[in-house]
C-alpha cells in the first residue's frame, strides 16, 4: 500500500511539473498563483502577510510568466489585438506599474485595433476575454463571424494524405484506373418534371441527384435567380426506380433543414434503404459576415449540408469487392461555402462516389455545365446543350459483363482497406451451410436459433437470437 501511494505521489508531482512548464510557473507549488487573477493574488497576499497594497506593488509582486524561461520555448512577451475600449481599461491597470506603463505606452496610441504586449499570464488563464489568444473558437465566432471549422488544417485533397503514404498511393492508383475506364462525358438538356427517364434506355449503378432546393433561395432573399427551385413534392414524383439497376446506390443532396426527413421519404419511395449520411461542413474564411440567416424553426446556426446515401439490392462489403471498395473515403467534406443562393456542391463528392462504387454506369440529375464529368451521363434543365445518344451510350457497356465494372489491380487490392470477416466463417458453411443450424432447428447451444444457417461464429449462444456473418452495407 505504501509503494502504491508513493507511486501516485510521484506521478502527481511529475504532472504538476509538466503543467508548471506549460503555464510558465516557477515550480509545481506556484501553479495556483497563475490560475487566479492579479487582484485575487493581491488580496490573498495582503490577508496572509498583513502588508499594505502599495507596499506590495513596490516590492514587485509575484514573478511574471514572461520572466520565466522554459526549455525549448522562446522567451518574450505575448502580443494580441485589442480594441480602443480595451485600451482604456488596460491603460489604467498598466499605470499601476511604472515599468509596464513605460513599456506599453506606445501600444495604446494610434488606430482602433493595435498590438498590445501582455507580460502577465493571468490575462490568458481566467475568463473568456475574446481579445486574448486562447482556443475559445465559439467566442471567436461570436466576435468575428469566423466559424470554428475554418481553423481545421489539411482538409483539402492535396494535403489530406501527406502523413498517410499508403492511402495516398491507393487514391492515386484508383484515380488512374477510373480515368482510364471512364466513358466520354455525355449530357442531355431537358425539363426533368416532364422528361420520361425510360427514354435513357439504361439502368444505372450510381445515381447522383442534386436538386435546386427552395432552401437555397430562402437563404438569399431578395436575390434574382436564373433557375426554378424544386419542392420536395416535385422531387418525390421523379421516377428514379425506372433507371436504378438491381444493385445500385443513390446519393441525394437534401440541404440542412426539412430535407433531412423529406429525403428519406424519397429514398423509400424509389426503393432504396438509407445506409450513410455524407456531411458537408462549410467554412466561411472569405465571407465571415455570412452568419445572420436562420432557417425557420432553426435553433442553431446551420453551417453544413447533408447528402443521403441509399442502397438498392444486396451488396456485401466482404464478398462484393468487384463492385464496391468500402472504407476508402470518409463521410465528411470540409470546403468553403459558395455564395448565397448558389447550388454548387464540392467536387469531392464525385471522388467519394467513384472511389466507392466500381460500376461504370453513372447518372447525374440536375447537372449544370460546370459539373460535366467523364464517366457520367449528366441530365438537367440548366445545361446549355445536349450530345446524348442512347445507342452510343449503351455501346460502351455492351461488349460483355466485364465492361460494366471499372475493375481493379493487384496493387489496389493490396492497399485498400478490407472489411472484417466473422470468426470461424468457414465452419459455418455460409448461407444455408451444412454445418450451421437450420431455421427452426436447435441452436449451437441451448435454445439459440439462427436464420438460414448464418451464424456469428461457433459457440454463439442466445435465446431465440439471430446471428449474421454477412456485413451488408445498410
């Protein structure tokens, strides 16, 4: 017991020493002095010693954080921005100390916002003064309009994988093979509310729908638009089920408000099950003042949009590697917000869809001229021209089943993340295997029953439970 207590004391002492170095304290015992304001320190010292306040100031008070040299940290005062109102408050405090007043005299003159030298750490350790350089990004958002996610580093595709060379190489190889196997860009200008999708004469593996929502126009009230917004009732009437392949994926942008519920209704009506939700986080580095609009009934500031992903048919991550490559990309996109009223979406969404699904038949509804892309059939009312031919488009996939798939290489298969497999999967015999218990028969132990011979593994127990080894994308 004594040894354990001794170890705990040593760890506590070490933690205090490390904390003292970070806070600029002279030792572990003086941390408490830095965590209180100068006025509190002064009152405590007067109460304990009985000295007068003026005598304390003459003696110099406690040592300042800037006077303590830390290993590996350059010594010197900290500079921050301060407003004219803050200058008046700071000036009265600085005059209490002759040395501080001389050093900071020039800092309180000039423009409305200037640099001020803080020589005491108490300004940074207590309260939520937004003019001080702490990590309170929420207060910084209130003061400046700069969203907290503006300060997330390495979010672009060029810098994201710098520290992950294998993943960077995987992305490069996948982009190469996708580019080689992509069909020429084809596009069709039409009014989707009157166009019969059966006229495309093709079933698609990936369907990407980016409707011009009413929500986008609400954000920029008073602005004139050259496109007609679509209501969710109109979007629901689209007969997407006519052009969806037996196993296919759908990506639907649904905004940040009512579309979260209405988009799910659309997926259900079109025969898709929602399996993922891609979130677009919007930065506002170039336009920090764009923070005033609030959606009706909204409680928080909306700084993101959602893209719902649906699946049709049965696709398993562990067995359908010829059709999907799961776990390559993440479900988060961080890019700059477009101008108000714009329907522009980040290009990264195309990378996510192409990296994931290896089907070559890809349809983009509500496309515009800026989104035309090799490997995609783009359809929309805002396109300026058309070059679509159903016979020519279907000829790209008619020579054999292998032409429906992008394909892969041994290097890609080696680098890409693999989905986990169940324990003792071979012993279970797969779906309806001979070694697995059949439906209605006795379980592995006790009264456990499994459906269709699909077991979580040998030794699975339960009372009427159903275990699965398939890892379906749900």
